[in-house]
C-alpha cells in the first residue's frame, strides 16, 4: 500500500521574468498557492507516514522566506527566473530536508493563478 500526504499554503510576492517578451517581463504580483506532498509505504508506530505538523512547520519557514518579497532580489531567483516551475523546484529541494527514511517529498505544485500551475515530481 502506498500513502500520499499533502499540505496546502499560500503566499504573495512580486516578480518579473527576465528574457521574456510579453506582459510578464514587467513587474507584477501573484497570490501563489503551494501544495506539497510526501509519499511512502511504511507508517510509524503512531500510524503516520510523516507528521502533518512537521510538514506545515517547514513549509511555513520556506513560505516566510518568499512571502511579500520581490522574488528577483532573493536567492536563488536573483540568478534564475522566478517562474512557477523554478519556485516549485526550490520548494521541493527545501522540503527534502525533512524527509525520513520512509517518507519522501514526491510532489510540489505551485499555482500562480486559479487556472495555471506547475508541478515538480519525484
């Protein structure tokens, strides 16, 4: 049996896309929505794959780094474009810090609007 847990959070920030021709080359903002998921097959002695509280705590730390910021001015987005894809990859890599032997981050989805999202998977 395989388990998959997810936590959803939101943050707001501004950015622009370098080397892009179109409206997004101009400074603009988003109310981002993040869904982070962990998967695994083995539950601990409490019947949990990984504690939701641990995921939420770490995701909140990551989001506090991004929230109400001009993304182009903070690492790693001062060097790479702050696209939904790159934001998802950044969050994915940060969440790997709380992986356990049996629970691995498997997916991060980042919505930049209600109808547009990017997903990074394991």
